[in-house]
């Protein structure tokens, strides 16, 4: 009985063994093909990601170039403004020099501002009921208190009284105060 148990397992035929080996080889080949396919797909995804990164870099470079050009334009505009300011300052300086050097120019400047100051004096005289000297004194003191030149103060007063809107109506400069 013991010998029955030790009976040898039936041997597979060589054709069956070959078929199993072929099946294992085929499955191994399919696994290798699947792995190659996965690797190829991963390479394609990596290539697509690299392409997206390259395009993003190109867009960033283009934006940087636009910003650089805008900065250059802004610097050029600032330079033009600076030069215009320098020209305006030089013109103002020439005007000041001309006024200080030329008695005729000083007289001309007074003649240009005198009419509006006289008009403002007349308005103040009418409103305050005072004489010309007192009206001018009121204008002078208001000019000093508000730190506004008399000629500009006169323009504001005349513009406000004529209602032509040439001057700011929100600005109020009291002409009479109780100065010590």
C-alpha cells in the first residue's frame, strides 16, 4: 500500500510542456510589450510637459520683453518731462532775470497785472465800503494770510464776482479780519 502512495505523478507530455513554455513566453512578451507601451506613453507625457514648459517660458519671455519695452517708453517719457521742466525753469529764470535787469520789463509786468488788481480793489471797495488805499491794504493782508500773490488773489475775486467761473468758487479768502 505504501508503494501505491509513492506512485509517481504522471509526466506531462513534451508537447504540453512546450505549449506551457510557449504560453509563458507569450505572456512574458505581452508583459514586456505592455511595459514598453507604458514607457512610451510616459515619454510622450514627459515630452508634452516639456513642450508646455517651453511654451510657458516663451510666453514669459515675451511678457518680459513687453515689460522691458514699456519701461523704456516710461523712462523716455520721464526724460522728456524732465527736459521740459528744465526748459520751463530756464524760461522762468530768464523771465526773472529780464524783470530784474530791465526797468521796462518790470513796468510791463506791472501794467499787465494792474488792471485786474484795480478791478479787485473796486470790488472790495464796493463790498466793504472803504477807500482805495484801505481796499489795497485789505487785499495785501489777505494775500499774506493765504500765501497767495495779490495778482492771483485779484483774479479770484474778479472771477468770483463776475460769475464767469474762471476761478475756484470753493476758495474763500476773508478780506477783513481782526488783525492785531
